[in-house]
C-alpha cells in the first residue's frame, strides 16, 4: 500500500516539475544566432575551397546540415575544435592530415615573370590581386587570405606562397628563435 | 674580452626573491617540529614512530609515481611537499595505531588524492585530510583508539614497547591497545572531545563533564599544550610570510564566535570558546592544514570566507554531528567550494573601479 | 572637506597595492659623477626609436653630416626625427639588429665619426614665452625628444594635449634596482631639469607640479628642492621605496589617489607624467637649441671593474660602453639592456643604445642567478599579493597555459604593466611575465585576423555579386541582339559545336567536362531558342590555348635551331622566354594533370571531395567511361557536320588576329 502511495507521490511530483520545465522552456526561450551564422564566424574566411565548397558560407551551411567539421585546413586544429564544441560532435583530426598550426602564407607574384594574363585575378575569391590584361599583376598582401587558388591558373607559374615576415610588431616572444649570440 | 664566451638569453624579470618551493615547505616542516615534540612528550614515542613511517611511505610512494609518469624524481622530491603531507597525517592519527593504518593513509593521500589528480598544484582536496577521512571511515576502531596522556596511563610504555604495539598490536606483556586505554577504574579513556560528546549524550552538562580526569578544568590535559605550541609555530609562519594570516584568523574567529553563541543559547550542552580553540586538531588545522595553498582559496577575500565557513563547520559537526573532531570534514567540505569562492571574490583591477 | 590639492600640499601620500622590495644594488654607481665617454668608432642610429612612425630619411650614404644635424624629417603625425650624434660620414643605411628583445632588424643609419665633433648651427631660445604655442611644440618635435623613462612616447604629442591638466608629475622615482642615471642627473643638472619643467609649465599651465623622488635618494631630493625653491608651483614629494612605484599608473595612485581608467591615458583625468631625463632634454632643446643626441646611462654589474654612469651618444654600441667600464665576461654571461626587472637580454654587444635605454647591466651569476627551474603553481597567491594592478597572476597563468584567450581578457590581461613583481615572488619560479607577453601577442594577432576575416568575407560576397551582375548583363545583352534561330540553324550550331569539341587534340579533364556540359545542352536545345554565350567563350579560350601551344611548339623549334644566334630584338627575346616559361609550366602541369587526371574527373562529377582513394578511383573510372561515351556521341555527330562557323562578337575576330 505504501508502495503505491510512494509511486503516486513521486509520479505526480515528476509530472508537475516536467510541466514547469516545459513551460519555462517555451516562455523564456532565448533567441540566439542561427547556427549557420555562428559556424560562419568560426571559419577563417579564406574562401579557398579546400573543403570542397565554393567559399566559407556554403561550408557553414553544410555543417549546419550535419557535414563533417574537419574539412578546413586553413583554420587548423583550433577551428575543428571550436566547430566540434559548437555542433556537439566529436573533434576528429583534420582531413588530409594538415599541420597542427598552419603557417600563415600570402601569395607573391614574381613581377619579372608576370605576363599579364589575368588568370589569377579571375581565380582570386576575394579580389586581392591588382592588375588588368597585359598590365603588371600584384598581390595586395593585406587582403590576401592565403587560399592559394591563384597558383594553379598561372600559366608561367610565377606565384609563390611565402610566410609573412616577422617584425617587431608581430613578434611572439620566442626567445629561442634569436640566432645571433656573440659577445664580441 | 674572451671571444669564446657566449651570451645567454632569459626573459625579464631576471631577478628573483630566492624564496623557492623547497625553502617554503622546509620552513613549514621545521615549524611543525616543536609541536611534534610536545605531542611526543604528552602522548609517547608512538607519535614519532608514526611520523617516521609516514615519511618513508610518502617518499617511496611519490618516487614510484614520478617514475611511472617519467618525471624527474630528485628535483620533485626536493620540494618537500610529500614529506609534509605524510607528517600532517601522522600527527592526526592515534599514536599507537597499527603501522598499516598510516601506510594505507599515506599511500592514499599521495597516490590518489595528490598524484592521480595531477601532482603538486593540481589536487582539489587536501591530501592529508582526505587520507585521514578514508582511515576514519574504513577503520573506525583503530582510528578512535586514542591513548590518554602519559600521566593518566595505567601502564607506561617504553620506546620499544610502543614500537612493538605499532607493529604487532600487542605489548611484550600481551596487552592490546584497548586494554592500554583503560584507566584504573576500568573505563576506556578517549580524547577530550570524544569524552565530552559521550558525556553530553549520557546526560551530563558541560561543566560536569569538564571535571573528569581527562580534563584539567577547562581543556584537555596535554592537548592544551599541543595546541598552544602549534599556535605559536603558526604565528611564526605568518610573521615570516610563509602563510597568509587570513585563513587561520578567519577559522579561529569564526569558531570562537560560534562557540560563544552556543553557550548563550544552552550552556549545558555547548562548550565555550576556550575549550574549542585548544581541543583536538584546531590549531594544527587552522595554521598547518587549512592553509595548504593548493586546495585553499586563492584571493584574500576568498580566504576569509573559506576560513569562516571552516570554523562554522567545525563547530556544527563537533556540537551536533556524529564525529568528535571535525577539522578534516570541515576542510574537505570547503575544498569543494573553493572554485565558487574564487570566482566571486576576484579583486577589482586597477582602472576598473568606480571613476573618481 | 579638503580638496585634493590641499591634501597633497599638506604632504599626504597614498599607497599603491602590492609591490616588492628587491635589493637595490645602487651603491655600485650612485656616488660616481657622470663621466664622458670617448667618441666610438661606429654609430648605429635606428631611424625609429619611439612609439610611432619613422620619418623620411634626408641623407644618403657617403654624405658628411655635422653633430646635431637632422638625419630624418617628420612627415606624418607621431613621427619624430633622429639626429647625428657626432660629425662624420654616413657609411650606410641598412637593416641592422635593433634594440628590441627580438633583435629583429630595423633600418638604421651607420655613421663613421671623424673625431672632430663639430656642431651644426644651433638656435637657442632665450625667452620661450615670446614664442607661439605651436612653435614651442614644433621645436620639441624637431629636437627628436621622446619619453626617456623607457616607453618612448613622443614628447611633443604628450605636450600638445588639449585636455586640461591639473597636475604635472615629474618622475624622478627610478624604482628599479641598479639604475642611478636619473639620480645623478638630478644631483648634477637640477637647474636644467627645472628649465624643462618651466617650458612645460608654460605650455600646459597645470595647477601644481609634483616632483616625485624615492626616499633612497636623499642627495637628489635636496638638489631638486634647492633648484625649485624659487618656483611656487613646484613641490618635491618624497615617496617610500618600493618597486614598482615608478610606473606611471602606480605613481599617479600614490601621489593623487586617482586611478587611470583602463585603456585610457593619464591626460584623461587631468594628469601628465614626464621623466626627468625627458624634461632635461626639453630644457636643452629650448634653452640651448640642442637636439636629443646623448643621454645618461648607468653601466653596472659585478662583472664590470669600473661601473659608472656615462653620457652616451645615442647610437653607440653597447660594446663601447662595456669596454669603457672594464668588462670581464664570465661563463653564461648575460648583458641586459634596462634594469633587472624590466630589461631585456641582448644577443650581441653590437646593438646600439637608443633614446629609451637607461641602463646596461652585466651581472655575474651570484648577484642575479639564472633561474631555469619552473615547477607547478601551488596557488600560494604571493603573486596576487605583489601585483600593483590588483590582478590575479596565478589565474592568468593557468589560462595562458591553456590558451583560453577570452578568459584572459575577462581577467584583464591587458591591464598588466609587465613589471615582473609577480615573477619575482613566485616560489615555483614560473616565468609569469613571459606567458603573459606571449598571450598578449597571440590575442592581438587573433583580433587582427578576425578583422581580416571579416573583410575577406565582405570582399568575397561583393565579388560574387559582381560576377552575378556581369553574368546577367551579358545574358541581357545577348537577349537584345540575338533573334530566335530556326530549327535548321540550331542543328547547324549544334553540329559546329560538336565539331569543335572533337577537334581537341588533348584529352584534358576540362574539355571532357565541357563536352559533357555540351551534350546536356544539346539535349535541352530544343526548348531553348537562344544560344548560351558562355559556351562560346569557353570554346574561344580553348582555341586560344590551342593556338598558343602551336605557336610555342613552333617557337621551340626555331629556338632550338637558333641557339647560337643572338636574338634580333628584345621583344623577341622576351616572347621566347615567356613562351619557354609557359611551356615549362605547361609541361609541369600536364605531368601533374595526367597523374591526377582521373581524380579531377571524379571531383567534377561529384560536388564533394572523395577522400577515400578507392572511392576516387571508382569515380574516376565512371568519369572515364562517360567521357568515352560522349566522345563517341560527338564522333557520330561529326560525321553529319558541316564546316566550322565563326560565331560570336567582333572581339573574337580581334583576338584571333592577335593570336596569329
């Protein structure tokens, strides 16, 4: 008899609390950023297409629909982890086995060899190459995202991907990297 | 100028106060010694023996784990933290407890509570106290077999006899620890706190209980001096800036405050502040155990809160709880609350305060 | 209720939280008068020694310059010129290791002194009150003066603040151990410092001027008191010795109990702080017309037999200073530019001293032992007790190690002044300040990357819109011109297109895909009445490629045969070089392409990348099969086809002309 009373008591308590929770969930719902925008914020916006999608936004949409989160090499492991955290999935290692922390590179056109064909200009997803037909082409370093989509189309193969130079403004306090240690 | 000399690089600041981890821990160890000696004087060589066994076990356990973790053994042992843990645990258990009690306790404290959580600096709970509680809960009989002070003992034991009791459980004459605890009237003696608690449940008032043999009128015989010694050592540590004053003063003030309030409501079943402050492990706990920096709160305001609640818990468990001494439980409970306390007591950074 | 000014005049002082008391070691150099150094053999003057931008270089290599002659001229705001420290010849203007912890190269002017030390023309001003406000500011700027306490803030920018300044604080505190440069300067040149103070007094008109000196410099206090006796406005305040009381924010708190709000400057609360060295330089610049070319530097440490304070020319190599103080390097020697708490180690003694260098320290292992023994944090919070900014260094250290940058910002990492007091007291010898510096650099970079990523996204979107727009315009253009074709004409077009497809000699993946697309279009052609122009554009591009290839082959032949002959004109040369390069690149590409041909096919068939190699192979096989089918289809159509028809606009014709 006691058992039945206990069951009834606990059951009704559970019912009441469940109703309260459900009501609170609906009444106090928080309007958050749609998931696609949140994913897009995390992606590095290089628009390189290495993930297989034409740009970062389409990949963001694909992730929102359940695609793998480990397809973005320029973002590195940090991005994979952040996306995994956001989407609540497991952080698998980067597809294609890229380096842990990708070194940031920018394109550099060897101007002596440029023939002014505008192929790289058409390829650049963020319009970071300045130039016109039969005129010198050059890369705007501030705008270049390092996606290296321009290297392939160049018919004379004059584009290099070079790492950005370290200056006193962006030195990361790595004392080991200082080479000269003379006393004379 | 010698052309062969190379220039060395280091990151600023290049100056250091030379107050290192090992020197800090060593000072605390040295400050414990007067208290150990006083405790030995009143309760027998068992105290020293337990300390030695604890020391050896702690060092061996830590070396073993460091080897498994591929860490450098000697430099890490040099910071004296394992030794300190073992010592504090040894001071908290009955002097004639069997040898395997202290060994199990120390192993648990070092291996599981300290190293398994990540080693020095990463443990959540105070290792010595967690070890003590494991022992208390698992082996209640051995852990509550406290001998009375030397002056009250029926049979006085020499060093070797005590050694024998610890390792075999019996003296050469065949007496067990329980028998040793009995006084001339055949009543088993216990610690002052335990005696008080039992007397209160029997119906005696505090004043009546305090007239017993175990007490000297207002506090436990022997325990009074042990606590005073630990208090003086603790004050020395505060003066040399090894520990901050916030935790001990907060604990003692809070305990004193509660134990003043208690008798105001019902003096018959609540002992006064003087009794509480010098009984059991109060001073040892306040100055040496609760101030363990790794498991205590880090901000000064947080420390005050941490200490205050420990004092409160000590009083509540002593007065209303099932165990006679409560320092270990109070400390462990507050260890759990430390992250919360730290979060809410962050100091206001320069420039972020009210605009003048 | 006393006002703040009255409280200060009464002698009230407040306290900054935290702080440490490292041993002073000032006895090594504090009783020796500042000595002159002989002129060094070489001077390296970096063109930027302050916070801001460098000026335009005025001189060139080989030119003779006089002492005090301007080497650069300011051409932007926050630009401060540098001057020749002595007369001599410019040897070179090149990148040299800079006086920065990284020792990265920065452009410097290398000067070879002629030993004569001839001054250029100076224009001292006897009565600055007669000058305009703007003229005085310009004079300060052109003298090249920047903050000499260590930060290097351009003095003219600070002096021309448009905020009302209540207190001008003269920083003679010098709280760091070992350094006695400001101490001796105040003892020997108090009058010149007061000159500089009076110039600023004239510019800013503060209510009160406070000269702050620590109580371990009694002679300096007396000297400044004597020099400022006649000035009612100036008050000399003695503050207790504690590191880092000399920090700008801490000094303001000690003297006025005000706090500089985070990310703001002291001028925002009506206070201006200047170092005594900077004021001395301002005094010299106005009173004697001298630009900033030398400064007092403490050269000290127990490895020197004759440590002392020296007047060093800006640009002297550290080696010159050390040699003059009888340097005896030991094993594991460190040479530190700056004090022991905030200075940085130098990788070489050939680095020049700059306007912000106040000390060269060459300690032995006993006075400054090398600490390399980091252990785990025990949360003792000695660091939090020592922090003058009331931060929680142990928390910052946990987060910096875990790279949790948002938590670091929440805990106000950027309010850390990097004084090193926390590191000084840490029993676990954790290099706290190093962790913070690395974290700060990472956070700054992250923030910049965030901004860049946002920009990249915008540019991408704008570009996509532009391409869409252009596509639409092209379609519309053709809509207007083309008329609907009859069925006959349609089949003719289809056949022509098919023919063009089959005339491809190389079976590149691109053409295969195009062929497939074409096939699809052919199927839909019956419903459409308009030809799609983009097809023709692609075809055109392919024809161009073909023609170019043909031309290259031809040129290669002629090149091979004409190896011994010199090319007739430059353009031919260039063309052949270009062609050769193109051929090389093409060959490389083809080689690569033939390897990954099948993979490319599969990628174009499916929109997502097939990572599994087996999948790729399968997809490739499918693609190949499809391509074969199409080829067969177009083959059959070819048999029915007629001659090629030139379609398209006049552009086509022009391009084809160029190709030929």
